[in-house]
């Protein structure tokens, strides 16, 4: 039997349904009539757009925005950043709002905040600018006046020698520690926002140190430090997870890096503006390097590939490694380029350092790995770091396997094993070759920096790079 509904019932449904959808839209997209959370709503906006220039290491305008109490302090112009309950009197609101047809003053040199973001900040201030940060998320302040206090040395993810060979930079917690290259003295502590430091790279002109890292699952960051002055030139928040594999262009004008959102990116070292984005990888991008002439970028990823990108067009040009399924046994972790040639040293999950030519000289065929020049001896475990020495005659690789680590040096052209570092016990996550001496530095899980003779493998010195509380001097 056919059922006929009364007209009034059908009309009620028709009239009521749009109301439900409209209400759902308000709940989902409009914060104006709901309580605004500092921790969930406001803090991420400030983190992404403001904290790069307003942090203890670089407090532009005398205003720090990395923690809640400082938001209510005066700037160097004696105006108050946030006045609880009074958005119109809050300098923060004035700076992010357009006036007289002109774009907002902040964020300086970047796109203005969206209307939604501005509304969220205004509403939060109007509602009393309360702090709802969970107790578990409140950490002690870490800055130059409150440096990290270590009870033991942390895991070391990155090390790098300065171009003149006088300094060795070591990744710590919230900081980069600059040591004399021979490990005899700590000369500076570069303390920034990122809890975890993932990569270090000195510019080819020696003036700058690029640092990538972040707070896992919260934000990524690129820092640029003036090496001589020990001051932070720029902090650029990037994505919502840590970033990896910093490298400099040959003219020291660009910095490239990889991200956990599977992207390869490059920024201007002068302005911090993003100049390249390539999303061709299928997993985290862990390391990068420029071509000799600076026209191309090479990136390696957990997706088992090494890719070539043309910088001018941001175009993915080639898969340098084989694309045949199973040709690579696991993800790639590290890449370095020969000092004078477009030849690439890579390492990853299969434990075998490999040398590739950067540019293809014949058409690809299914099953080929034509660009591969040479494979070096297979090492135990996964390779986390690879480097050439200054003239390209030797390569060094560091591995981790079952709680142990190994550092080996090979001749570049013959593949002959030169040395295995003595005194290295724990997993190794970082290696560096001194630019002027036959010394290899390595570090990792143990929190100890090892300095070994590159030719004999003999241990020259071990040292703990951080000041450990209560440690004997």
C-alpha cells in the first residue's frame, strides 16, 4: 500500500533541514559564539605566524610571544601586547589588523592572517585572554637566560664542522653547542625554540649556520644563525612537525630542507620567503643537497627514492635511483654531494653506501639503475649519515644496528675500505669530516662525540658536548 505523508510533515522537514545544516556550519567554522582556547586555538596561530620573530633569541620590538605571561608585557614602544578583555587596547590586535586601506603591519613580510585567525585572537582577548594550557604541557622556560640543564647527555642527531675548520657544531636540546673543533672547549650555546635539532649546515661563505628541527607533532622550524656574532638572524616556522636535512646553495642565498609532510622546500636565506615547493615524494623527506652550479636540488626520502628537482621551475625532473620495485631495499636517510662533481653519496636502510651520478645520460629503461656508479661495502644496520671529505677522495658513513654503531671510511674511486673507527659503541646518527685535517667526527645515541683518525681509525678524543649537572670536571 502506498503511504502518503501529510503536506505539513513534508514541509516541516524541508524547512527544518537547512536550519540544521546552518547550525552545524556555525559550530564547525565559527568560533565567535564559543569559548576560545588559548592552547588549542590561539597558540597554534602565534606559533606559526609570530614566534619566529618574537622569541627570546630574537625579540623584535622587544616583544616575546613564545609563552603566555610575556603576551601581557609592554613592547619597546611601551605599549601592551595583550590587554585582557580589551581587544581595541591590545597592540597585538592593532598590528594584525588592516588600517586605512593598508595591509596589517604584522606578520612582517608575510601574508596577513586570515579573517578567521584575527577573529579568534580578538574573541580570546575579549573573553578574558585566559590560559588553559594543560599542566602536562607546561615546560620550564628555556632561553639564553635559562639554558638547558642536563642530567645526562642527550641523543645527538646532527654535527657539522665550520668551513674554516675551527668549530664543531653539535645538536643538543633546544640548542646548538659550538665547540672548538678538537673538542677541548665549549665556546657558545645557540639556544632557540626547537626542542629537537635534526640537521646543521654551515653556509659555503662561512658566515651562517642553518639549523632545522622543531617540536614533534607541533611545529617545524628553520633557524639561521650569524656564526661570528652568535646571534639569531631568522627563525622560520614551517609545517606542523620537525624538518630535516638542511643544505645551502653554492652562492649561500638559498636553504633547502625536507619535511615530514613529504615535501621538499627551499627558502631565501635573506628574507625567509619560500622559493621552492616540491611534493613528489611519498614519505618523509630526510635530506637534501644542491648541484654544483646550484640549478638543481636532490632529495632523499623514506619512500626509497632520490629525486632531482629543477629549482627555477620547481619541476620534478627525474628519479635518480631505480624506480623498479624492490631495487632499493628500504628508505634513504642521507645524501651528500662530491665537493666538485655532481656525484651523490647516499645511505639508508640497506646499510650500503652508494655513489650515483646526478644527471641521467641515457633514457631510462625498466629495471635499470643506470645512474649508479659504485656500491661500497655493506655495513651492519641502517645508515643514518654520509659525508665526503674536503677533496672528495674519501667517504664516511655511520650506522645503527641492534644497539650498536659503526663508522667506516672508504676510498671514493676504488671503494676500498680505509678504516673503521675505534671506540665507537652505540648507534651513530651523525658524521662529519674535518675540512682540513684527517679527522672524522661522529655521534649518536650515547650522547658522546667521537673524533677518530680517518686513515687509521684510531680514537683521537671522546667528549660529552653538553654541560652535565654534577659531572666531574
